[in-house]
C-alpha cells in the first residue's frame, strides 16, 4: 500500500481551488492560473476605460449620488459617511452582484490583497472545499484526514453560520476568509445537514493542512484500487506510478475512487485521462459561448491499455467536483469506465482575475466546462451509471454500499 502526502498552501479551508479558489470554493492547487476549479482561463481581457455604453442613461445613478450626498444623515454614532472611493467600490460591487454568479466577485484593494495572500501563503485552515448551492454556502468536500473530516463535517453540509454570524447572502470568498485563521485557534460552524431536524454546531481547531494525494493497493479479490484525493501539481506523476504498479500486478479490474475529491489543476486531469484515451480525443472544452474561440483540451495519447484488458469503475459523490468531474466525465463518455455512486457537485466554470487599477480586482466567470458530449458540468454535475447512496447511518456503521456496488460490477465483468 502506498500513501503519498503533500503540504500545500490552502486558502482558508483549502480554498481547494473551488468552490475554493480562485474558486474559492475555492479548490486545491493554490494558483490562479490553470486551475480546473475556477481559475485558468486563457482569455485575453482588454480593459478600455474610455469606452462607455452609449445606449444607457446614467442620470438615475448620479441623481441618487447627489441626493445621498446632500441629504443623508447619520443616526448611529458608530457609522460613518462613505468616502467617494468607497461609494464607487460599492457601485462596482452592486454591478457585480447583479449578475447572480457566486464565483464572480469584486475585490476592493484591501480584500484583493487578502485574497492574494489566501491563495499564495501558508496559514491555518480546517481542510474543506466550499461552494454554493441554491444560494447557500455548502461543503463540497472535507479533505481526507483534515480537521474538518475528523470533526465530522460531511459533503453536502450547508454552512448556516460561522462563529455565530449568519452566512445568508455571503460570498464564498468571504466565508473562506472568516474560516481561515491562525493554527491552533478554533472556529465554530453551524451546519444544516439533510435528515437532521436541528442544526449541528461543530467547533474545529485550525491546523496546517496536510493533503494526502493518492493511495493505491490490491484487494484480496484481485481488484486494484486507486484513491485520489486531490489534483495537485504532482498528482499526475503519482497516478502514473500507481498505474504502473497496477499493470505490473497482473490485475485487469480497476476501482478508481474520486469521492470527496474537490478538484485542482486542470493539467493533472488532462494528463490522467490521457493514460486511457487515444491522441486527440476531447477531454473537456472551455466554452466561451461565442465571446472567443472555444479551447479544446485533448488527450495526449498515452493510451497505455491498448494491449491490456481493462475494466474500470469510478466512484463519485457530491464531493467530487471540478477536475474530478472533468476526468470522470471524459472516461465515462468515452466508454472507458462506469460511474458508481451519486451525482457529482457540478463545479464547471472558469474564472479569471482582472486588475481594475488602484489595487482593486475582479474575479469573473469567463467560460464553462463541457464534457466530451457537450454537456455543461455546471448543469447538475455528472449522473452515475450505477446510482448508490451512502447514508449517514452507513458512515456511522462504517459501511460502504457504493464501494460494494462497484466491486460487484467489476467482479461480474
């Protein structure tokens, strides 16, 4: 059995280059460029400060500006009149919010600096990926052996409050910022879990996050298992080593577990898919919906199983997101594997960070991920071929009906 671990800088909870990160929901991979979860667009955004819409009347805005400027009075001594700069930032934030996309976010200078520190520096976190569903902050997945997982936090938990402060209307990036903190300090999370009548209040002690990357081993029944926990910079190389050991073992049945894997580097997913697909097969498409030419990510053609029989089942759940969905979707739709488990998270958009000047930045969704058959990952995620739930009772009893179903499939084929 081989277990590989790597310590990564994780934005807050891991912004697991996400839900986290730049995606915040951020997700693993901690770099703004080329992360499957959110960042990584090759779109060339040009700022033209002198270009203004000619078909819009901004009179209402300026009337509101002057009415507030001339008539507003403070009713609380603790409040203050915003500066002109703060008013402009508030207007930009309102414009950004009007698009209704949780991953498109405006950062004034102070917040922009904090965001950059989150995705580049080391800090204490609890080890989970956050996203949004139905307008609420949700746990995409706790990381393997993280403080969040050990505290009992599960994929699908809604975060209702952080240290007693409601998350209603809160952006994912802001939630991440509230959860991150110094190693050894505690954050209190109020969670809503399906099937529970009352909220769960869980206190988690922040720590440096050690992310296990991969675990591989042979079962006694002849099925070889590869469990992948994240798509980090070196996960493709670790996956290649695991595949070599699989081939050397003589086994022909592969159980590939992507449950609870929130994603990470796009390149890692492309490299891994290339071990199973001929050169040129589409793995995923960056769809810009006509605003620029689509970018097709194709197999590099390693295709190492041309002479070796292979039967593969991939385990997925609602904690499988981003790069996990890209890889699983490509192998499913090219008929290389069956998916077993539950519907995946549905994180399939691409973000780019744009400097607006003066230290302010805009993180904007510029594209969506499409699977080989043209389906948008954001539209509900991937549907498993063999649907199997794993209930809270199963977790408590340490039962895994999803893995059992995958094993039964492999033994029968």
